[in-house]
């Protein structure tokens, strides 16, 4: 059973500028960042992934204390038990040297696969926020209908036209179209190792999704400047979602080593890797990715749990070479501005790009 979307106006009515701050798990999307973005006229997002339901509830309350503007919460979908335990064991053996290097034991790969999904949903239905988005899959139609009944708009990440169509049929109000350029985890609905390396760039993906669905689209993937936002709006998106651009802001909860790495000439490129979590995620290429990426199994969240302690120990040791430095392809364009100021700068750049496009169109028209 599918439900009718409430249209683009319901989404665009939440913000002054079509700028969405991506939900970045691991502490980056903290209340101070979310409140600053929403307060400046964008749409901030808390990331509930890897947090307990209690921690999520507390962050929602803290954000509300900082701003009266709308904001969203992102949930990770529960993952099916498809990982090969033997492959996870072999990978764990390979990481034994890393455990010795950082003096940190490997984590238990058999910890929860559902990220307390049901408990978090119950909180969001009891105490609704403006928007709830979903990563790593599409919720059941009944879940999306219940959130709609609570007055919450829903967004589902998609990396293909087929995934976007599934989200629309289930009743999502909007789709976040995630191009392969995006930093962090790709939001594929089904993790297929055979599809590694086949991701589609954002502009092409937007065109494909626009032809497949009628719900509003939020474009995500390597966006760092206002003229890029103008481009995805011209390509059919209702808003643009930026993560890496906000990661370096002072309000961001990202580790200082992670922030500095965005523009550090030591890190020259990004790569999609399963090394840290067992699911494809784009990060700055460091020693850990080079040494372990090729052998990492398709096993999420088992590998995430396995490497969690290592990543924390590397950060404590001041060593970015074993940290998950998630970053989009545009990371070299990062600007260390306060989040509210960055929203204003992006909005000004967007306006300038729109004016330039209009003038260019008028000039071309006068020449005919």
C-alpha cells in the first residue's frame, strides 16, 4: 500500500534556503551544529545512528533548547543477517596487528544489527520532529504513514531510480538522491558487494530519478559551493544536502584531526571502502584503507563493531591514519566558517549563480 506525498511545498516550507545539513553519525551532527544551520535558514539534521534511544531523545531536547526552527532526525534501517561469519573472523585476524599497534581490543562483531530502530521510532512518534529521514533502506509503508499522522515529513535515501521508486511507493514524502561523490556511507537499500564500483554521479542520478518519481528530491553528493546548489536545483532537486561542507565548522562535533584532514595536502583523494564498517563509505584514503580496504568483507554492522575501538584509540593517539575520515569528493573546498555564516555564504553564492544563469539566458536570447 502506498500513500500520497504531501508535495514539494511541505518540504521547502521548512527552510528559508534550500540547504540541508547532512546527518553525519559518530557525533559530527551535534545539537550546536544542527541549531546553527536551522537558525540561519537551512535545515539541520541530527544523526541518531550509533546512538542509544536515550541519547537521541536528549539531543532532540538540547536542539530544541537552542533553536525554535524545524530540524530533522536520521535513522539507520535494521540490517539483514547476510554477512558470512567466517569472512568476518578472517578479517578480524587480519586486524590483530592493528589491535596491538593501538593497544585496543577488537570489538564484538555480533552486537546489535538493528541500531535500536523500533525504540527510536517509538520516541519520534511520541514526540515528533519536523522531518525523519532513513538510511540503508526503506521503512514499511505503515511506519511512514504513522509518521505522517504524527505530522512528520519523511525522507528516504536512494542511490538508484529503483530505490527512489520503492521509497515513493512506500509513502515517503521526499527522496534524498545520493550520488557516488557523497562522503560517508552510501545509502543503498541492499548491500550488494557485486555492485561495488558501479555508483552513479549525482547529476546523472538526479536525471534518472526525476524521470522515475514525482516526490520532491534532495540532492546529495560532493556539494560544497552555491553554484553547485544552483546546478542541482536546475536539474530538478528541491534542495541540496551538504555534509563535508559543514563537517569543518566550529560547531561540528567531528574530531579536530578529522576536520584538519579535509584540507591537509597529505590526503589527496577519497575512496569508497568497506575497511571500517563493512559497507561502502567514502573517506580520505589513509594507511588503514590502503592496507585493509581490499580485504574487507561485505559485513555491516559487524565490521563497524569490530573496528570501533581501533578507530577511537587511533584518535586518542592523534593518528589519523587509522581513523574513518569520511569525506565527499569536494573536501578540498571545505571552508572553516561558523555554520550559520556558511549557510549565508552558500545562499549568497546560490543567488549569484542564479543571476548569472538568467543573464546568460537573456544574452543568448538577444543573439537569436
